[in-house]
């Protein structure tokens, strides 16, 4: 987001970044934007249904008078859709989570909002297809995947030391139903039967639903499992893993797969949502059907095999693919903007 905004600023666009933040401090994106010389505003977000947020957004739009608004968050979508008067609006959508009933309500509201946008940009063809089934006009949508600019831009850490002979398997993502983590944990006894020293390291926050938490925490008591909670930078863990497992039932994009593949780490993923698109052109990825236990165990045997492709050289080839170029993505956005306003117009970006 910031890379794209900076490029727009460099070629003469007037850019103003706004970010919702449930804190009294400035949003980190706003701080980074100001450091880069971009106009930016933190919009207060004290509660999910706060009128204060809606009024702050309306005031900002009146003050800036943008010709185009580019949103990239479900709350921003709902807020913009609720305005009686608004500029042209392009909504970028990266998928939904199903971690609790409140989030499911937000998802429904977001779909209703996306139906009203002038243009919708899903992160994958699979996500576009699902949105079409929910009534978002197909003619309003254009698929545009993520670029490598979304990846962590910091020196690569050393591999994390993982105790035991392994194999060491890694799951990185929210522990929520759509991610298929309950299915993976239910298969763990079968995995240990074939690989008695196997360890599964789980990185990610737990979905807040109480019944779900009780179920998953009971499964996590199995031998060989270690839940580490949320880890902001997973690259050291990725480098230490023999295989990264992504058992998703639904996945709009597949950030963990993207991060693992660009490091050359073997990925065993389900053929769900946007994962086949992320794993395309990656010989070190193996796809299996969702909820197919035999296929997952067979895939694990394949990806742990000595002949399965892996290594940093493969990761560099994968990451260098033109479709992941930040400049390519930037140019695609420029083409989309040109359909809605003249290139000299100002616009807001609301993550």
C-alpha cells in the first residue's frame, strides 16, 4: 500500500492516506506515510459501530475533496457505502475471516457494501467467483493479486533452532475454522504414526469463539504439538521448517504460502480459494483437495521426500515472477484509476 502511494506521489498524484485505528496513538501506516512525505490521517475507531468514526471520515472527505477513494478493509467499505454523497469508489478486497459471529455479520455487511462500489478488486479469481455468487456485479470486478512489496522488508533472520530430529512441520495463520486447523489437528495421530518424531509448530492467534477455543485447545494437548501464539515475523520459522502445511477450507489469497515459497520452503496446501493461484509456477508446492486425509498424508510423504524440490534458489525464481512485481501491480492500478478520473486527481487510500 505505502509503496504504491509513494509511486503515485512521485508521478504527480495528490495522495492522502487515512487509516482506522482503535488506539489513541497514530496508526503505524500513518506514521510511515508522513515519514515518506505523504499526507495522512488516523481516523479514531473507538468501537465497531461508533458514530465518531463515521463523522471523522465524512469530515476528512469534505476537507480533502478527493475525486476517488480506494479502500482496502471491510470496515472502510461499510463506512464509505453508508455515505449519501461520496466520490468515485474502488474497493480492494483481500477476503473474509469467520472467527466469530460478529465477524460473520461484518462479512455480510461488507458484501452489501461491495455491491455499491464503482469497482471491486478481488485478490484472486477464486475470491472474485465467490463474490459473484453473493451478488457483487461481475462487470464491476477486476482481479489483481498481491506483489512482493507486501512482504517483510528487513534483513533475513537466521533459521530458528527447533529441538528434536523432526521432521519439523509448520502451520502459520489464524487458528480459525476456515483455515482448516481443526482438520489438521485431527490428523495428527496419523502423522505421528508414520513419523514418530514429527513436530508441528503452530504460529497464530486463536479465534475468540469460546466453543471453538475449547475444542482447539483440547486438540493442542497432543504430543508433538507446540502452539507459539501470534508471531509478527515468521521468516526464521519458515527457514527452519521441513514443510509448511496450509490445510485451508477457504483462502482468498494465501499469504503464508507466498512467504514460504519465496524462501524456497516446500509447501503442502489444499486446493482451496486462491492457493492454486499463489502456488502456480512453484515446483516446491504440492496441492491436495481440502478435507481429504489420505491425500494430505500422501502429500506429506511426497514433500518430505529427498527428491522434492526445495531451496533458496527456487524461492528467488518464484519471487522474481513478473506477476509479483510491485511496478506491474502499480501500473494495473493506474489503468483502473484512469477509468474513473483524470490522472491529476486526488484520492484517498483507506486501509
